[in-house]
């Protein structure tokens, strides 16, 4: 499914636009991606981005924020629960993205929320949280809301939510924690990508709570690894259900036409 001429014209010329007289669409600016989700992500909604190790989840997330900051005047927050901010900044220099400059200009904020960096203020042992207490979703939500206020963020990436989910045995706590987080961020009209690792065979609770799901695949084909992308759900959106090949090049991610193998 490809957009008609008028939709394509809008997608190519406006950073945000309105469909169905009510929904504002936020362009990710990732080449080819906006076309398969009817123009972009719905403003203020949260989607889950899930995929194999090395499939490009972090790159997709940072590209969404980098484009927002540079091309659409939309500041963004990257919450990292995996890699250090220094590692992120240095890895993305490979693509020519000067994340450090955007951080200095408050167009991107990197929040280091790795649990071993968090200390429980209620205990005087100085132990990091991971050693004893869980790191509650409410705590992370508070950090995000403070960040949104500080830089007037319109975009958010959490990499990855699974780091918090695996600390709870109780599915109810995870589901409620995620739903409250989504609700609070939604209220601020901040469009969000929650990265999710499919750690076991069960469907992660965030897949149900989020308004959209995008899957990145990374699989072996003869002597090489192939990458692809598929939109599994996108509430209220006429999205494509096809699998599209993707390529990384010197500028990051590109979604390709399935047959022609050129950017769609
Ligand atoms: N400059 C580059 N040009 C092309 N491909 C690159 C470049 N830098 C990294 N890659 C590819 O991107 C992959 C890493 O992407 P990324 O970190 O976004 O994946 P991920 O899904 O977040 O991984 P993880 O599951 O480890 O968090 C690398 O394994 C490499 O194959
Ligand atoms: Mg990653």
C-alpha cells in the first residue's frame, strides 16, 4: 500500500499535518518510513519498536530525534537504560550526527537512567538500585516529565523498556506502570517510541498498551545478514502490512521498496 499523490505531497512538504480533520501526524523523517504509516506517527501517541539484537532499534530511535531536532524544530529526549550517553554520542558520529552539539543546544536531552546509576534516596548504604530495590516506572516517568518541561520536548525515545519490565515478576505491576507512563506522556503531547526487547516467547505487555508496534528483523540469508521492517499495528492508521527491506548507509536508516530495492 502506497499513499496517493496528495498524501505524498503533504508528507514531503510539511513536518506535521492533519488527517481526518483531527489527528496531527508527526513525521519521523526516516526515509521511506513515513510513507508506510500514512504520513507519520500520531502526535502524542506511543509506539513500541521491537527487534532482534543489532537490528537497528537504537539507530531508528536516535534518527527520529535527530531529524526532529534538525529538520522539524522538535526537541527530543533519549532515555538510555542500556548504553552510556558517551557511547551513544560517539557511535552516532559514524553517521555524521553531532548529537553532542544538539545536546548543548537543548535540542536533544540524553537521560542516563541505567539502573546501576540510580541510588535509592531512602537507603544510606549507597548501593545502586539494581542491587536491592526495583526501579519503579513512576520514578522514570518523573524523570521524563521533568525533561519534557525543561527542553519543551515533542519527541521521546526510551531504550529499552524491557530493562525495567524484567525486574517485576508480577505482570499486573508492569502493565499498570507502562499504562500510567503512556498516559502521562500522552497528556504532554509528546510522541514516543518505546524500544522493547522480546526476551521470551510471551508477548510483552507494552505491545498491548502502546498504540503502535513496529518490528525490525535481522536474519541470516545465505552468507549475509538481511534487515527488514514491518508495521504490526498502528491504531487509527491506514498502514502497510508488508515487510520492507531496510539498509543502513552513511546517513542511517532507509526503508526500501520491496521489489525495486530503492528508497520508496
Ligand atoms: N556507520 C554504520 N554504517 C552502517 N551500519 C552500521 C553503522 N554503525 C552501526 N551499524 C550497524 O548497526 C548495528 C547496530 O545498530 P543498533 O545499535 O541500532 O541496533 P540495536 O537493535 O539497538 O542493537 P541492540 O539489540 O544491541 O541494542 C551494528 O551491529 C551494525 O551492523
Ligand atoms: Mg540498542
